[in-house]
């Protein structure tokens, strides 16, 4: 994709978690694309906090300590997004509303393994929601 604009993406926590903890798969490719600068991840302060909170709670202490520098690197190459407007409540899971707010304020694609909780935002707000496999196809093949 030389000379083409980077895709703006909000990576849901479930995709980041899987990408950092499982070998192979679409989520791992997304984390690699993020690190390689093949996309521009958009992150709000609330989403960055959620990443850290979920990883620190779900991983063993040793694994969390080992992954903290990688999370820091991902966040350092992200575009921080100010939340000027909120669309809450939009999702059945209130925790997902912060992800919707980030994606809408950044005008970004939301990549999640949990399509169901974002269906209402997709339909009512026009939010573009893709699974990790759909996003990898878009990134590599230009599929829509």
C-alpha cells in the first residue's frame, strides 16, 4: 500500500488480547500490522486504560509484565482520539460504548470478534464493523 492513506482502525480489546496471547490467526496479524505501521490504530484514553486493565486482570502476573512493553509500544504508535461526542448508550454492553465512541470520533473502522454487540451502532450510526478476518482481507487484498 505505498502512497495510499493508512486505514484508521479501532481494535477492540478482544482482538488485542487474542493477538497478543495466541500464535497465528487474524488477530495476531492485526497486531503485527499495527506494529509494522500498515494501519493507524486509533485509541482514546478510556480504551487505552481498558486494554491495560483487561490484560492485567486476565494474564498471569509474569505474562503481563512481559507484555507491558509491547502494549506500550503499540500505544506509542497509535493516534490518540479525543472524545468530543458520545453516542451512549448504543451497545447492550456498556463497556463497548467507549469503543464505539472512539471509532465514531476517529471516523475509523472497528475491528472486533464480537459483532453482535456492535450491530445497533452499525445499523443506526453507520459504524463500519469488521471481524479480524474481514479486516485482514481488507488490509491485504483491498476487499471491501
